[in-house]
C-alpha cells in the first residue's frame, strides 16, 4: 500500500517579505517563517525597530534583511520590492486602526485607515505578484486581515469596512493569479496580545468582554498567527487560495 504524501512545511530556499514585521503579529510571522527555513526581509517605515528585529533573527542563525517601506508611497514601495525581489512569500501585517462610532468618523480617519489597511495592502500584493509573474515563479501572498473582515462590532464600522475590502481583493487576485501558481489568502486574527493591545487588556472589564466572545476563552498571541502564516506559505497549503484562515478562537462561530 502506498501511503499519501505528508504535507511539507519546510520553507528552505524561499525568500519572504514581511511588511509590518518589526513588532507584534508581523514580528511573530517573521520569526515563524525564518524558523521554517525562509530567508526573511523585515520591512516597515521606521528603520530602528526593523534593524532590531533583523538583529534578533540573525542572532538565532537565520538569514534576515532590513527594508524601509512606506505603503502610502506606492511608487517608492514598488521600486523597493522590485529591487530586492522577487519574493516567494509575502506576509503583509502592516495596517492601523482608528476606532470611533460610525456617526463620528472623520474624513481624515477614513482616509488614513483605508490607505493603510486597503490601498497599501492591495498595491503591495500587486507588486510582489508582478515580480513573481515576471520571474515565472509560483508564490504565496498572505494579508493579515481580521475577524472583523467577516463580522463587525461597535465602533468598528471603518476598520471592518477596510478588512472586508481586503477579503474581497484577495478572492479576485486568487482567481487572476492562480494560473501563475500564485496563491492569495488572508489570516483573520481575533484580539492578539501585543504591545499595542496591552492597554486594552489592562482593563479588566474590556478583557472579560473579549474573552467572553472567544470560545477558547483566551486572547491570541503572535505565535498563534505565525503558525497560520507558515502553513499558508508552505506546500502544505498547496491547494489553498482565495480564502481566509480565521484564527479567532471561535469568535465568528457565534
């Protein structure tokens, strides 16, 4: 009897770009990909944290590089990706949130969140895919979306709208680029414990509310998202495209 092949999570020989990779979820994904064998380029606007992340990865013995990347500057981003690419893997963890009641959303907040979460993510995925297509290579494009790309919540109308948009372009890109062997997916985290979210979790009332919505009873960690990123980047996900991997502890099951 011939046993079925076992999925392979090894990323040795592949080059990964992690945007927003200097902290939080992005840093977790950068570490996960590097530990799976990928050569990782960490990118963000501020070079200080980027260089610290690269130094930490190199200290573990991984191949890592630094890139300054501002997703608001599409032409500059395209030039940087073209010069350093092609990248076999993209994890886009860059983005921002400005929460407010829908009746109080300002045009300034709308433009900032839409640019960071939607416009920037769209054109970064495009830039990496164009590099792969020009090189005749397959690849995996992963955008860190949110559980709020599938549901919503109080004071989340704007944020949720941008994440729903990410889910939409992911499906369209997957359909167009599948013929080139390029897979396009999202990861949908629940609330994740990072330095930026610590003030929320320091409030016992807010923490209790969040945990009450999660079937597994705990908030997530960057490592929870890193595991999903390694899976989607690897050949273990060879038939996975145009979809969302929800890492939400059961939030959206309700």
